[in-house]
C-alpha cells in the first residue's frame, strides 16, 4: 500500500522513533493486513494479541504476507505476564469492588490485556474497534490509563484529508467530537476545542484555526443553542488560548473565503478554518461520514485525545488504509 498526503508525512516522522503498538483484534483480516503493512514498512513495532496458530490460519486463508520476524505475537491466555497484569488491574480497580479472581479473568480479555501492557510500560499505544464497540475499546482505557493531568474531559476527533487542497490547511482538517461525548456541555465544548487545536498542531505542524459550527452564522438565527456557542467562544477568549477561534459559523462560512466575506467579514477564522467543532455527537458523526462517503475524504479515527497514553477506537466500517492511518496517528500521540 502506498502512503500519501498527511499519512505519508506522519509515517516518516514516526519511523525516526519507532513505537510499540498493540493490536488485539487479530480475528479480523483488515487488522492483520494493516499490521503486515506497518511492520513491513518499519513504521512501528507491532504486537498482535492472540493465538499464533489462529493468526497464521487467517493470514494463510486471506493471502496476507505477514512478516513474522518483525512482529510480536502474545497470547493473553498463556502469556507469563498475565498474572502481573491481573494484579495490576486488581490494584487499580479494587476500590470499585473488583476481586482478584475477577481481575484474573478480565485481564485475559485481549483489549484489557493490551491496555494493561501500556499501563505497565510494555507497549506505547493500542488500536482497536474494528470488531469491538467504542465502549468495549475505551472503557478499559478510561479505567486503566485514565485522563492526562489537567484534562477533565477525554474526547475524540477525526483527522480528515480531502483532495480539495484549498480547504483547511492543504486539505487537512480535524472534525471533533465525532465519537465520544454525546451532548457536550459548554465546559466540555471548551475542552474539546482546546484539545482538538493541540492535536491538530501536533499531528500536522500547522497552526490551528478553530471554528464553532452551527446552522447559523454570527447571529443569523437566535435560540438557546446559538447562545450556548457564544458562551463557549467567550469562555475560550477568557482563557487566552494560543490559537485563533471564532463562531458560530455555518460550515460554508467556516471553510469558503467568498462565503466568509459575506457572512462573517473581519473574522480571522471564517473561510480559513482547519479545526471544526461540532455542537454535538450526532452532528459530528453525520458530518464526518458524509465527508468520507460523499466527498471521498480520508477519515482517520475516531482518535481519542486527553488520555495519559494513546488508545484509539476504530470505526467498525474501517478500511485497511484507515487502520494503518490510525496506527500512525497513535504513534504520533506517544509522549
């Protein structure tokens, strides 16, 4: 698979400081194909969680040329460290009533096992979600990895790339939150905007220009939802954030300079936005899927932001190239 655009740029960066990424969904051929690509290209050190014979059978059946000399396969049921990981889980969750027997059983679950590897310092990040729900992927992370210091709300984003290079910055944007916080409060929207701006700069190197999206632009409609976004903007300004932010904007006013001149003259963000903050999960999820399916945009994510160490959730409709991109983004997030 040939890497292009922002994914190729990130891949070159992470190759210089290779990270160890855990993939627990070894039943899925897309995950194994992505693992083979990443390992063959020396992008990251890949750990597959599962039975070696079962993994080999899937690879043989699907014609996957897995470079076994470049990957690590760990069976969560038989690995010698499973006891250590169970004890770690017990210590982390005993205040919630977890018994050591429950911890021993749960630690054998492949997603939990991989997450415990990260907590123990035996891996750098995890990518799951091709066959697991968001809850099954992120619940272990929130229980075990937990939020980074100073982060109140863990959220998510999609890294989007379009062939229309005039949109965003060279065609690269972030959409947030499209995968985690269903009905964000004002305070949560503030955190989503700040975390998304930081993620955009870290991944792309470009300066973020953050737009708060709505069906209205600068007061063309008036209701509680618009008032809420105006309050969010005021709260961000009060924090003296180090990025440009403005709103409320309709999507075209945020992205198209000609529309911005008519609807939001004088705004430093309107017409030039590269980080789009959606008012709720419903709007964000619909928005990214429409861009992906109708606009043929690359959509990497949902990428989790705000955890101490990166654990990322895949869409169950992910393509192999989406999984490769998410692995690369996960490497970029390691601190």
